C-alpha cells in the first residue's frame, strides 16, 4: 500500500464520518449512530454530544486536501519503507483521544499495536474496521489489544505524570514518545467581544473540561470583572445537570466552604484564584497579571506543562479542541519521530 492509497483510505473515512454525522445513510452509519448513542453506558462522560463533537473534529480534518498538505511536509513518505511495529498506549479521557497517533502510525506505512483504554475502546476499533473495509491492506497493519503490549519496535504512550514514570521504566530501552500531564490556558486581554468570550467557553466546557486541550486556567488583567464573561457562558449552564459533573462541582464547593476559601460560584462552575494549572472538574483557576511581559515570562517557565494557549495572539478562542493534523501533542512531531526510526535503520 503506497502513500496515495493510505491518503485515499483516510479521506474516505473522513467522508463517511461527515456523511453519517450529517444524517446521510451510509453502509457504516447505523453502527456508528449506535455507538454514538450508547458510549455513555460504558463511560458516563462520553455523552452523545461529546462523541459527536470528537467525531466531527476528526472528520473535518480528514479531507484529501488536508492529508496531502500534511504528508507533503515529509518527502520521505513517498519512499518505500520497511514497516516497524509501533505500540500505542491510548488514554481515555475524551472520545477518540488516541486517533491522531493511530493515524500517524498508519499514514507513515507502519504497523500499529494499540492498547486501548477500557474507557474508550469501541470508537477507535470501529474506525479501524472502516479502514479495513475501505482497503483490506490495513488488516495486517492494525492490531488492538486489551492486555500487555508486546511485539513492538517503538512505542508512543500517553498517560498521567504517575503512569509516565512506569512507562519510562518499562519502555525505556525502546525508541519512544512518552506523554505526561499537560493543561491549556487562555490569556484574557480584557477587550474581548461577547462572541469571543462565548467561544472561550467552548474551550473550557467541551468534554466537561477533561481534555489536555481544554482551558483549565485563565490569566486575566488585574482588576478584571468576570460578570460579562460569566453571562456569556450561561449557554453551558446545563452541564450541571450531568450527575458526575455535578458531583465534582458539589465536592469542590464543599471543600472551599469548609476551608473558608474565596471563590466565585456561577451555579455551574467555580472560579478560583490559584497559581496552579490543573483545575478540578467544574472548577476554573485564574490568575491576575499586570503586563504582557509578565504573562510571557510565566508561560515560558511553564511551557513543559502547557498544551496550548488560547488568546488573540495564540490559538483562536473556540479552536482549542479542533487542532489541525500538523498540531502535535506536546509539540513533538510524531511523523518525524516515526520516519527517523525507519530511515535510520535503528529498528
């Protein structure tokens, strides 16, 4: 299977997803619609709306034009390579969070051995089934496992700071990418429009804030008035009806009240001044700043902990959860890593 065949298969996958989400009847739409509606039974955070959001973000990127533009950045992809077996350990915090690694391994012509998260196993496996149906050549290139990962030449593992230590110990002798906890932030200048504030809300509230690209911390000008921002976010107030989200909200509120800590209660999210980056579910941290130079110093010092920055001179508001194919997690170029492993003859 050459590069053009791989591009064609993934672009067709994108078309199938887009058509199904638009309500058009396809060969795969009944099974996909069933998965969308039932994932919350296995993972309560995976509501139908959240699954559709994840599928749409992927489908919108899987166009023939985007895939050609992306792969054209790597001339070596046009060459025949000896495939390697790449083990992928996938997270399960948001639907299909491991899809980009899945895509990266296969678009480079390599073989994938994917250990799926128990919280998000069905959707990525279904994507693999569609690919194999589109091009049977993928059948010998895709393997999923629930057990111990084995038979790999290189590894890409995503987890928490705690699990990353285990990954580094267990996979240390293999070429690999080990991802740790990261969070995203937004820098507020104070002159944002109501629409920009509403879009910022999607960066915060999508997937209940569980993704590493969700904004979990705001940097706001000293003396900033949150009232207009909170009003713009009222469209997300229905989140408090979700039992698990509400439980987190109630727990954090109780802790702050018992400890007599200052916070702002919007009725659906708690705003808390805190220097940390990783806020709990249903809590949003904020920190005041006095100058752009100050935020520049802070973000530079925290760059190893930040996934993306939203703001007028950064990722546009509302786009945190819609990365392009060439926007790599942790800023590590996955395709470059995979191509170097092949071309160097290390494996």
